[in-house]
C-alpha cells in the first residue's frame, strides 16, 4: 500500500522524467515480489531475487553536475591570486592583488588583499547566479579561509570547500651541521 502511494506521488511530480520512469518500474517490480512473498511466506528466496539494477546514465550524469564553477584562491609568498573556472577547467575570471591596485607588502597575506580581491570578484561573477560553487584554497591560513567564506557566503551558493595546504607541519629538514676542525 505504501509503495503504491509512492508510485502515485511520482506520477504526479514531473521533476526528471527519465529517472522517474526507472524508479516507477523498479517500484512496480518490488510490489510484484512482495505480493509473491506475501502469498508464499518465503521472504528469503524473494529477497535474493531483488538485486539493484543499474540506474540510467542520465540520472548519474545529472548528479555529477552539481557543482558548476570552482573558485581557486591561492596565497603565495609574494601575491594573492583568484581564479574562477567552470567544472571542465575553462577559465572565466582571473584576478591578482596587483589588478585591484595593491603593491608591495600589501599584496601578500594581508586581510585587506583578500577583502579587496573578493569584493572586486563579486562584481565580476554575476554570471554564476545561484549555481553551486566549490572553493579551493591553496596555501591559506585559517583566518584567510574564514574571511573569504564570510565574504562569499552571501553572494554565491557554496557547495564544497577544500584546503590544499602546501606547507609542511614541522617545516623542512634542517641542514646538516658541519664538523669543525681544530
């Protein structure tokens, strides 16, 4: 009875027709198997027959395309770079702290650098709209990540956040000490 109500609700909703047809066919098969099980009272044999079928490739592809754009924010020792690409890797917008008007020490690690770049970026990325976005940080510190998320969360729909910290936790191996001759 519950499954028949589920099929009825799927028929009323017209979200994704190719996926709905597959789910409705699968639910009909389950109803048939359960009615057989109810008549024969032998659930073990019937549950072996219930194996998941492969879902149509249209449904899988629609789930893979959840993220539409990637915002890469890279902090180097001498500059701050921001790139916006689509999911295939085609560049859409490229900004650096020099484009915004910062020079010298202001280009790196200062909160003003990331604030100015992201405010300029928001004015440039009107084409994103409400599309899901992934943000990748490279070489960022914690306060920079929190500041960038705070500035972007009201303007873009952030789906995932990744941090690729390229610095070693305990630093590089120190140089071997030279033996002194007396």
